[in-house]
């Protein structure tokens, strides 16, 4: 089970509480050249959510009310697209209350807790980055910590153990990324939500992907649907899957790790961390550096400095960097060994071939 923090305000939080629906704002495409990339970014984040995952609501301050975190909702549907005229948040997911906490916890008490010895890595990273991202994934430790803090400020609460999975509304459509759609010169910017079928956004440019964000969406879909056949091609065993997420803060420096997968042989002890850097084109030294830099940070901060459980990995269209160059870079990052895979897309499917 995973969890995410969704940003809400004093108005949008009522939509969640009254309609049991989390909705994500989609900007109007008019005049925005990177609109499709923004939509793929949103789709990618939503595809990370699975039925049974937890959602916390991070309410931004309003008037005398300070920033605070509410909890805890449970995901009970797959993400979907449902446009109704006038609705500026057509990307949605259905939820229900898992823990029924009346009182939220103040953001200040989370970020400045002297008793918390765990690294609130993604929560603080989101706060420091200050980016207008609708949601952010949180680690298992952060999820448990937030629930404990909510219990602290709620002397009485209930927990709903059993829940029923619900399907998307009849007039909604599955949130997907169609890999068969190729960008043409005629395609420019879609005019409005009502004519934009999100399953038909162009994501490819010939054999290559047009946006690196597409790889995040593809991977979230592969993991959420438990596609073991494809995932095994990059050396990850879904039988051992414990946690995964895209677009994670690297330290607190306002840059991001593309993807992290955590495996556990026994379901408890974290035995393997795969740090993935995505590149839609041919590899370059910059992306190789990033893959190894982020992996070293994961080793030092999440793995107690243990090197042999961290695996740097680069996904790209091809590799043009020499073995000697890569080896010399590895030496500067504790001799972590970088694996490189080529992605191939055909018939709306992706697969991977080991290059190094």
C-alpha cells in the first residue's frame, strides 16, 4: 500500500468530503505550448494510485487558518477522466474515509516535530520546491507518521477496515496514455477540455517518445497493473514489490529523482532500491551523472550507507557514451554500477533491451 498528499484549499476540500472524489485541476490549453506535457505529467501522477492506497489532504492556509493536513481517505477506483461543462478539474479518482479523523494536524507540527527521528523526505521536499504540483507521493514511514500525528489530535476516531471497490462513473473514461498516437505537423494545441480525449494525446515522435514524462506514466501503469512480463525485463521482481513512485525530490535542492522502486524479499525488510533516470533520446553524460548522483543520495540517506542494495538504472532510446567514460563516472559515485536499457515501442506496448 502507498499514499499521496493532495493539495486542496478551503473550497476544493469540500468536494472531496461531500462527493468522495479527488479532482485534479487541468489548465486551459489556449496559448500553452507545453500543455500536452503538463497533461501527461498529471496523468502520470494519477496512474501511481492504486485501489486501497491512502490519500491525505494538504489544505493551504486561508485567512486565520494555517496550512494543515487532513486524513485519511482510501482510493476505491481507478483514476478516470470525466468532463462536465464548467468543471476545471476533469481528472478524478473516487475515495472513501478509511480513518475518520475530525481534527486535522497542523503543518507546523509535522515539519517541526522534535520527536520525529525519521526523514520526512518527500513532504519537506514538496514544501521546499514550492512547485504547483497537485499531489506528491509519500513514503511508508511518512504515511505511518502522519497517521500517528492525526491519532494524537483525535481522542476519538473510527477506522473502516472493509471496503468495496467501485467502478468509474458510466460517463467517465479510463485514464490512459495511448502509445500509438504520433505527433504530426498538423497537431498543435487542443482548444478545450470538451474535445480533448485524454486517451488520444500524441505521446510519440516516430519511434521515440516526445516527452520524458511519458516514461513516468508508462512505468506507473506497468506497476499499478502488475505487468510482471515487462517489468522483469529491467531486473525487477514484482513478487517483491514494496513501494514505487515517480518524480521524487532529490534531497531539498529543488531537483527530482525520476523514479524509485523498493523491493522486499520478505515483505518487510527493504532489500533492493532501484533508482531510475529516464531519457527519451540517446544517453548523455548529464543523465548518467544524475542517475549515479541520485543513487548515492538514496544509499546514504535511505539505505544506511549500504551500497549493494542500491541499483542505478538509465532508460533511454540508445547509448552513445563509451564504457571508459561511464566507468570513470561510476568511480566518483562510490563505484555504484549503472545499468542501461533501451526502450522500444510497438503496437501500443513498450519493452526493454539491456545495453550495459
